[in-house]
C-alpha cells in the first residue's frame, strides 16, 4: 500500500494547493518514482502468479548467458558510477544455456539489482562463470556487510526483508529473490546463497549447460 499512499497524498496535495507550485516538480518526481516502483511490484506479482498457475508458457531457446549478464549490467551503469563500484569477471569464455530468455534475464536482473543495492560504497561487484559436469555455474558476488547466518534460510521467502535491507532498500518489497528461485527451479536449475557478516554475499545459479565456446 505504500506506493499508493505516497502517490495519492502528493497528487492530492498538488490539486488542493497544499503543495505550492514551486515545489510541485519535486513531488511529481517522487510520484514518478513511486509509479515505477508500483509497476515493478505488479509485474513481479503477475510473473509469480502466472508461473504458479501454469499460465506462463516456457519458451526455451539457446541463450548466451555471459552476454546476457553483460548487457543486463549496462542498465545499472549510472548506479554503479554513483557508488564507485568496480566490476570484475566479465572478461570470460562464453557459455550457452537452453532456457526461456525472458525468464532467465529477469533472474539475472533481480540478482544484479540486489547486489548493487547492498554493495558497499567503493566496493566490488564480481561475476564468475564455470562448468561442473553437465551444469554451468553463474555466481554474482558483492562486497559489503553481508547477511547474518540466521537470515540466510529466509532470503528466498516471498516478501521477506532482512532488518538491514529494510533501512537500505526503501523501494523493494522482498519479491526479487523469491522470483529468482521460482524461475530457476522451473527451468530445471538451482539457486543458492553464501554470505557472512562483513564479507559480502554470493548468489550462485546452477543451470544445465547447452554448449560452450571460447
């Protein structure tokens, strides 16, 4: 309800004159941000409900996961620059998976978004791609304060947010990682997390390999 409350309050304030004209642009920008937040929330909820109801048809195609990660990361360029974040691990061999391109891209986006939110100022965001048997491993790591051991089992729960994330992530609602787990499991893979206080966090996707090329 928070986005709707904010949007309604500021729009009403502009309409009834409570917010003076010289401050209206400022509050309209906040309204715009809240509309985008609400849009993300609705999109995520629709994705979850469609998958769980069996209404989302999986359309597997050959996806070069390394390029997908790199291209997705480009959308975070401004946020990375603002926090002076160093990116490592993208100069690597190319790997392909057989997956639904839209769904796997949403997983990658959510993991990068989460990593960028909680990486420390001037920290490092790193990626790792490698194979183990018939699987490809994609790891997304960030430096930072990490997650308490007792919080790790609940990170993929729907709407769950750690105490620290509540203070650092004002716009999130705790759906991103839940969606990641749901999608990856449907695609036949697995997702896990390793973290420790003061040592950052690493999310790892395990997905069947389609083919690889250097």
